[in-house]
C-alpha cells in the first residue's frame, strides 16, 4: 500500500510502499479514504515522541483518519465490516498512522462511526483540531455573555473554537486578517481584530476597557501571551495550547487555566460528529490534497482551516 513515511527522525516525509497491516485480536482494519493534516504531524516526524512512546520505522505519519472498516480482528464487537468510521490513529508503537491506504486501530481506541450525511472527508478533518477545541471549552465552563478572545482563530483548532464558544453563549473576539473577517463572522465571531493592523492587546483593550473573561491562545510565544493575559479580569481564564503560559504568574493574578493538552477521546469526538451532522458545527476545509502530494503540505503554515489528504 502507499503511505507517507519518515525513515528516521528529522528525515523528509516521502511516499513509499508499505505492507498492508492486518488486525490482531480486538483490532479493526480501516481502508482509509481521507486523513486530516495537523501541526503535530511535522512534530512527530521531527522526533517529538522520541523517548516518550515506542515507535517503528519506517514511520507512517498521520493521526486523523476516516474510511471504511474492512476486516475485524478476533473478538471485535463494537464495529462491523463496511461501517464508516473516523478516529485518531496514534497508538503505541507509533508509526502506523493515517497517511496510508490502510491502518489498524484497537476497537477501544478513539474510533467512532460517522453519522449519515457527514462526508468522509469532512469527518477526517475533525478529530485532533475539533476535539482540542471541545476540550478547551469544556475545561473553561464558558457562561453565556462572557467575552472570549481567541488568538489564532483562523487555523484548524481556532475555526472550531470560534463555533463552540459561540454555541456556549460567549461574545467571541477572533484575531484574523481583514481578508478572513467575513469567515470568522460566519463561524460565530461577534468581533474580529486584525493582528496585522497593530497590537492585538491594545486593540482589544480599547474596545473592552473593563477587560475580558477568557483568553484562548493557540499560537503565541510566552512573552506575547503574558502581555495578552493582562486583558483578562481577575477570576478569568487563560489557556495556551503552545505551552507558553507561566502558570505561577497566572495564579498570582487570580487567573485560572494555564497550559493544556487535549485528552479528549471517543465521547468528545462522537459529540462533535453529532453537532456536525445536525448542522450546528461547520468543518472548515481549506484544501484537499491527494496522498501522493501529502509530503508537500506536512508542516505548512498559514492555513485558513483544515487541510485533508484524499487517499
């Protein structure tokens, strides 16, 4: 089968022929039709998991994937052959990911049926970014009427986070170039701040002199996050997905939150899929790229939404 692999940490991803994996007891084989691209894919290729998780080389990249179950391992009861599914294809040993024609996953892993009416390509864009956004909203316990600033709103996680915060009843401020302002408004932002037009902190402070309730920062380095956190009122919440938060400094200012890593699995993914099926959440796909060209988009920056590989 065709797959995108790296032969060692730090190597350039390449298209290669790999054996078709067979499911062992308690696992399923999925014929993948689409795979979502995430910043983590490049980090994985660069060795972020070295010393943290067993891995195999050549390492097949990719976490998010969707397709059809083709073979059941012994004892599998949750799924049936022919069922459309979507999930996270990262289990130890790492290196058997979703950037391939076939992949195997334990039935107890993060794998859920795709509801009728949700295209497979759409589902493939959802797991990592969508669940991260859901985890942020769940951790914050947003209340209706709160003011939420999302820095990095036009990326994969941000595009979902704008929608979920809006659904929770927040007044959402999204950072975006002026050319993306309409998109942010359609997704549920009440305001947009053009980060190319000047200091985001100064622009938000001018519009909201009494401060804001929540800051979700998906992109900033520590010094920028520290500056932006001064916008948040005492008792408010700051979360960074880039591990840029000084949690002791936040506590000293009576702010909750800190650095967060998504832990959401099957329940959160299933809940998101139902929202997509109901039309409450839109999956913003910026580009679809064939698997053969996938190595060209791994690690690319500046996407306005999700990139999906078609397999």
